[in-house]
C-alpha cells in the first residue's frame, strides 16, 4: 500500500471515518470502547496491510509493544466480525 501513497496518517483518517471519531480521538490517551476498537483496527491494518512495525505504532499511540500485539489480534477480530474493509 505504500506504493499507492497510503501512509499511517491516511490510515488513521480512514479508521476515524469508519468509527465516527476524529483522528485526534484515535491517538489520544482516553480509553473507552469505541476508541479502543478503533485503535485495534488501526493496529491490525497498519501492521498487516501497511507494514508499519509494532514499535512504531507503540510510539505513535503511546502504548507498549505488548499492548500493540494484543491490539492487532483484537483488531483482526473486530474487522472480521463487523466486516470493515480498508476500501482502497
């Protein structure tokens, strides 16, 4: 996807659009279900589709790398159950 010009900022915007949040709400430190689900989807797509490292995501989201590992798993499940697609 990087070849198509897709980057992490664009991915954050896409997830925010899907979940009805602003990009700032995804990257802030507040922990509620809607934001946590959005971050999880972001982590899944960023690592699996965009090739972003878990370390980079941990830095951007101010989380530990182990939290990102769990978020990727949650994100995969959420995207499958709710049938979210990246749409690019």
